[in-house]
């Protein structure tokens, strides 16, 4: 799974649990796995890259939902 595939997962997570926006990549890795967003632990670096994008455009997609 690459950062582009992780982005929708993070957007969904952020919309359901807005307090997760401030989490570090290793924390997001655990949250995504434990909440069932993925079957295996995802690469922390790719989560970090996707989180940067998701945080950057967060206000736009938050209003659209």
C-alpha cells in the first residue's frame, strides 16, 4: 500500500475522530490497524507522507462532507 492509497483511510479517520489529526505517524499506524482500516501494519513513512497531505487539505474536504 502506498501513500496515495493511505490518504482516503486517513481522511476517513480524521472525519470520524478529528482528535487524531495531531497524531504522529507511528501512532496513526497503530490506530489504523487497531480500528480495522488495514489488515497489517502500514509503513510509517508512507503514513507520514499521506498525513502531511491530508492535514494540508483537511479544511476543504471536511466542509465537503
